[in-house]
C-alpha cells in the first residue's frame, strides 16, 4: 500500500512522457509555478468553452425577455445572482433600466435602494408600498425619499399602511406640484395623526391630493379620510383622462360635497361611453 510520503506515481496514459519526466524532476517551487500556469489555462479554456453555451449565444433582446419573465416583482436578489453568471449577462442587466424598475424594492437597505433607483435611469417608476411587507424597517424612509425627489417619475403609486409611521410618508413635502407621468394612484387604509383639515381631522393632507396629474386615469381611495373638495376642485378638473374612480371611506363633509353626485355621474357616463 502506497504511504503518504512515497513518491507519487503519474499515469502516462493521458500525459505526454516528456511532461511526466519534467514534473517528476521539478522541485516544490517549480511545481507551484506550474500549478499557477495550469490554473490560468483552465480558467481561459473554461471561459472560451462557455461561449458555446446556448445562454451565451442568445441575442441580448431575447435574454432580456427571459430575465424579465424569471424576475419576481420587487426582488433584487435574482438580478444580482443573474448578473454574476458571466460578463455578457452582467453587461445586459446593468444596462436594462426596466429590469431594475421591476426589481425595485422599498424594503432594501437604503444605500442599495438608492443604487437600484439610479440604475432605473429615467424610466417611469412603479412604486408599491405596504407597511405589512416592511420587514426591514427601510421601506418608509425609502418611500419618503422617492416622494420628495422622484415623485415626478412615478407612473403608478400604491400606498397602503396604518399607524403613526405612515405620517412620515403622507406628510412629506414634495419639491414639485406636478406629476406628469402618474396614471394610477391607490391609497388604502391610511391612518395617522397628520391633521389634513382646519378642524384637525386626521387623514390624507390636502397637498397630497393637490398635485397636477394630467395623465391620471385611475384613482383609488379606500379606508382613509380625505377632503373631497380637493379631489373635486383641484385633482379631478386637472386630470382629463381620469376614467376610473373608486372611493370607499368616510370623506370629510363640506359645502362642495353636494357636487359629488354630479362628478360621480360624469365619471360614470365617461366609463359607459368608453
């Protein structure tokens, strides 16, 4: 039986005899140098061999479709894993802002969230927030940052939550009063201590519903208190494409509330005519 310290035997069945003699005569330092050369050669050959794999031969636009199909909503982990497969895949993913928009997750660490947001470039954002899914504690400050600096890029905005923490979001003061890309706005179950009326009623602040949204087509307000006057006299008249209105909550009563019926009828007739 061969002991640990016996001279190792080298099979010459698959190796050149001259190479076998060189290895047998080499000292430790020379063998280390050989190993480094062999390792580099194996990496080079493996990389070249990988270029013949089907995934490496697919056009970039086809790979983008595959990535988009495989990528879960609001999950950057999959993108990070895919980008580490090869340089080709990484190059495609890093230059695909639509993928990063789909993966944008408010629950990610703030630094990484900011980087993902940067990689979305200037594409319209689809922002989804549910306080029940905030398992890291980063979602509220991340959404607040979006509301302050990137609200103008939002095409859809879904905010759902309760408790005093939501106050940081709905009370955030945006730097603009126009959201030109916003098409879909949903606010559900908002409950906080922010006074939105002179009477001190808590709910959605008037400023939140006073933005100019010329592309808005759908407004969904449920389980939250808001000022109907603002919706009726500011938001709706400046949103000519608004065709879907869903309200299920107790809104604040006022003299202008009598117009709610006519406004609702207008929306209904528009829906019937479409």
